[in-house]
């Protein structure tokens, strides 16, 4: 971190450049996806990660998408290795284990 306590990506010029790279990767994903192999998926994931990291608008749209398609949102979170998704998955596993123990004891 710099003297101001901000990460380099949180500074305005850098975040704008990272956002634009993310958008370009998202736009390139269908083109790369037309080629043989799974390349389009990786390009789209990288573009989505960069865009979500630097854009409030993109995060709001992502949240709307997750509410509309919760299962797809779970997979997207997992693919992006989001810390919040990892916490939710851990909590869900703990709740399932507790419910299983309660059912076994009853």
C-alpha cells in the first residue's frame, strides 16, 4: 500500500484502466469462445472479475443477477473465488452438519 493507505487498484486512473480491460475481455469472450477449446470461459471470467472489482454499477447488476438466478450466482461466485462466497459455503456446510447431527440424535 502507498502512503495514502489505498491499494494501487483503488486509485482512479488505475481502476479506470482495469475496468476498461475487463470490458474488453468481456467483449472478446464470444470471439475467443468461437475458437475450439474452453478459452472463452476463461476470458469471460477474467473480464468479469476485473469489471466487478472496479465498478459499483457492475456489482449492482451482478447482485440483481444473483437474486434472479441464485444457483448460477453461486457458481459464478465459486468461479471468481470470492471471499464472501467462500464464507457462505462454509456457513452452509456447518448448518448442514448441525442439522444432520440433530437428525441423527432424534
